[in-house]
């Protein structure tokens, strides 16, 4: 029975990781959560820990230093997009905001919102880092 529960939860965690875009953080979170859960609660703890870890693993990883440096070194734009909502890491900016890809790393793009340089995921427009 324990093996069935563990296998079912492993499949669930893998499915969640796939649906979440199979980001590295999700996979690492699921594995780390499963190990911690197994230590604390045995096979059932491993299953629950894997799912919880997968959710926690989807946290936004900061961009590489070279991406931050590139965005900081770009000329200041003449205008800044004004957005009513607060700009925060993990929250999306409106899809209507035009973002500029980082040439050396297409996983990131940037824009200037409310007079702040913002690094975003170009596919989801999710804020990865706000440069101050």
C-alpha cells in the first residue's frame, strides 16, 4: 500500500512539474520536498513533501548576474510605462507592456515600468527582478 501511495504521488508531482513548465525549481523542489518528507513522515511524508516541494520550487529564481548587468547598462529610456498595479517579483505585468529581449539570454527580457527597470520572463511577463 505504501508503495502505491508513493508511486501515485510521484506521478502527481511529475505531472505538476510538467504542467508548470518543468522549470528547474519545480523539479528541485519536488525532489527536496520528497526527501525531507520521507525523513519526517516515511513514504506518505515523502509523497506529501514532494508535492509541497514542487509548489515551493516554482519560486522565481533571480536572473544571472550578466543579465542584470546588461539591463543596468542599457541607455535610460525617454519614457517609462506607467502601471497602476504594484510591480513585484512573481507578479505579471500587463501583456500590453512591450518588453525587450536580453540578446545573450532569451529566457529574460526587460522594460521600464513606473520608472523602474524590470527583468521579466518574456513568455509570461512575470516579474523576475526589479532593479532599484
